[in-house]
């Protein structure tokens, strides 16, 4: 049976921190779907199509990874896709409480899907899409933080 996992997130935009988690997860599971979700707590800079497009370009070298989007509950989506797992990245302690809350709610909603956490690479443990947007707005160099296609897209957004 194919072991399919979902990497959900806002990806507004995708960073090397996200890609590190996706790449590592792709070595453990047969297939990964990177799913763009709407997060009510965040107003996105890039629309869903743009975020998916940047993700597709950034994961093109990974054979067993695809990109999708969903507007509803993650656990409904997981059921629909027959996923066995959800993979999230964990950065500094600040991620922990939020992830704990979501994970326990998700387990209530769907007991068949296990959530796995991958510890962030030290290099990226303080990297977030919000931080990248904040500095890119002032034309700072973000080439170590995001793939080239994202760097170009940020320049266009803020030009
Ligand atoms: P969300 O709005 O769902 O938190 P994000 O796009 O911010 O979506 O994050 C998606 C996933 O990627 C989350 O599990 C988050 O913890 C993880 N993530 C984001 N940035 C990093 C990073 N620098 N290192 C490791 N994981 C990360």
C-alpha cells in the first residue's frame, strides 16, 4: 500500500525551511502532497495559485512530491486522499503549543491519520515566510532564505 503523507501549510511564500522539511519527508513516505491551505489568522501576500506555482517550481526535482490546495478541513482532505500521515515542521519552542492544539483536534476529527513532526534544520530554525516578507519589502537580500523563483516573485510584488 502506498504510504501517502500531506505537508499542509500557508506557504506564503515557500522558503528553504519548508523545502528542507518536504525533502526529508519525501525520503520517508512513498508520496508527499504539499497542500496549500488558507489560514484565517494570516492575510496572504500571494494568492493560492501563485503560492502553488512557486511550490511546483521549487519541488520540481523531487519525483514523489506533488502540489495541491484545499479550502476545508485538513482531516477531511486527508481522508479524501487516503493519506496515512500529516507532516509538520517544528522550529523554536514557539511552534510547539500551536502545533499541539491543532494535532489534538485533528486526532479527534480523524484517528486514522497520524501527525509527524520534523525538527527544523538549525540553519532555518528562525526562518518564516513572514520574516522573509518583512525584509524583502525593504529590498534586503533573501537569496539564502528562498528559492530563486520566490526571490523574483517577491521583487515583483514589492516593486
Ligand atoms: P501554517 O500557516 O499552517 O503554519 P506555514 O507555511 O507557516 O503554514 O508552515 C507550514 C509548515 O512548515 C508548518 O509545519 C511550519 O512549522 C513549517 N515551517 C515553516 N517554516 C519552517 C522552517 N523554517 N523550518 C521548519 N519548518 C518550517
